[in-house]
C-alpha cells in the first residue's frame, strides 16, 4: 500500500493511495478460507467446503469486504502519517477518486478534523444594549390576565349578546343530512368563545346570541378531522344558549387566589405576585431583544473576528441538508431536470455554500465558547425538553423522541440548548 498525505490546512487533508492487487488478493484469500471453515454446504463436512465453491457463491461480497478492510487499514495509516488522533476526525471520509485498476485501487480520500478555535477577546464582541423597562400598566394588565386563570365564573345578569371572551352554557346537537351523529350532542356544556376549541365557525355562530335563545349553526368539518366519517361533511348544530358567564376577577385578589398562583412560596402576598409578573415580563422582553437585536449583532461580529479553517466534510453535510430541504419541495418534473443536469445541481449547491460555511463556523465557535463559559447540557435535559414539547403538542413523548432519533437531529437539539444557555449567560453578565 502506497500513500501520500497532503495537509490542506489545519482542518483538512487529502490522502492519495494505491492499494495493490496483491494486498487485496491476500485479504480475499484469508476471508475465503475463514468462510470455508465455518460454512455448511450439503455434501461437504463442516470446514471442508472448497474455497472455489465459496468464491462462486460469495465472491462479490468477499471482494467488497476485502476492499473495506483495506480502506480501514489505509485510514489508520493516514492518521498515523498525519499525526492526528482518531477522535479529532469529524464527519465521514469522502473520496474524490475511487478507481479499480488491474485488480487494485487508486483513490484520493478526504479527511476533515476538528479545527482549533481561538476565542480570545470574545467578550468584547457582546454589543451594548439598554435593559428593557417594565411599566406599572404592563404589570397591572398581566396581573388581571393571571388572576383570570384562577377566577370563578359568574353569570351575566344583563340581557346582552354574546361577545368574544365570554363563557357560554349551551345545549347542542349536531346533524348531517338531518340525521344526528354520534358524539355531536351535549347539555349544559361550558364553552369559552374565542378559544377555537370547536370546529371553525361554531363559536362565531354563537356570537350575538342572547340567553334563552336557540339557533341553527351551519358548519363544515375540516378535511383532516379526526373522525373520518365526519371529515369534510356539512353539518347543522341546533344550539340553545342557556347562560352567559364571565370571569369574576376581583380588583384585589384573595389570599387563596394568590396561593394558587404561587405554589410552594411561603407566605405569598400580592406584592410577591407582582414581583414575579414583573420578572416574567422583563425576561420576555429580554428574550425578544436578544433574539432580534443582540444575538444577530454578536454573531456577525464574532464571525468576522475569529478566523478558523472549516472542515470541508461538515460544510458539505450542511449543504446536503439544505439540498434535501429544497428537493423535498420540488415537483417530479423539476427533480428529473436536476437529475439529468449535474452542472445545475453543482450550481444549486454553491448557492448554499456561504450560509453553510457561516453555520458550521458558528457551531465550532459556540462549542468553544460553551467550554470557556462552563456551559454543559446533559442528555437528560434534552429528553426533558422533548418531553415538554410533546406534552404541549398533545403528543406521545416516546413517539416524539423516536421521531427525532430517526431524523438524527438530537445532536442539533442539544446544540440549540447549549447555544441558548450560552447567549443568555454572555448577554446578562454584569446586567
């Protein structure tokens, strides 16, 4: 085996190699002998199967295995020649040349390595910003909404029409082609108008009704409705409005309401609740400020400040992701057009190169900054985040996790959590 290594830069290398026919033949013969010693074939005792018979049946597979074994050997020798540890290799080796010649192989293998990232002076890249203020009006409005979450309902005594935000007590029954359908009937049902918990059009149809009145509301079930027998069907709901209710939000919350809103807090007071609300609003404003202004400025500055060699294999993987996203939205004719035109594919890939390089560069910078700032994210934190996301979507957490595992995006999710923690720490230091 002849090899020649060329270190392109600190993050990439090309390995030119010639694997002789004799080496591959030797490996094949060894594999044939091993297979013959264990193979069971009718008419032959175990271990006595002729190698020519093994080769006739499994020659192609053994040839491939011999090449794979030779490539593993080449990989080890290349790292040794480059004086690089295996754990520093990133991405999969790729081949710009792979030719079979007279029973041997001539190839060029590309390897990429984790780049050295010098983040000295990174704190200077954090832009100045004014901490957001929280007004008394904002606290008061949020307090009212918060109290409404635990407030009781009271009946509206005045004879007025239903409006958005009201709670109504109704009897209803649904019909399709004048036939009542299963699950379409309820009595004394409490519904919040504007909650969009019923099929589109139902809640809008109740707006304007008065207590004691009845009405037919015509709606169409969505095409993707859960019950197939109802999906896309035109239906009529006979509705009787019995009561209109609203949240009974007191001007001054009771001690019991405050305790329900501040579980686990010892001797909670209205002042404690208002302080928590102020903190929540401030954090929301900070998150918006960080995402829309501070983070983009920091990223732009840090990318300009820090120079590093990018692993070409990882950049290519990032471009592949973008290409898959694009091709997933193309029509069959458009895909055929690309398939028959390699140059067009190449041009399309180059359109994504700049963004891909920025993304890869930022990933390695964030990774190094996280180390510098002592930011760590455990696998348990990733699972916890996926669990809560699934619960919010009303999905099965186990199925949610399996989906992400199949997509191979768990490392990306972990990196996003690291990034969020890192930026929050960097941007709030000294504030």
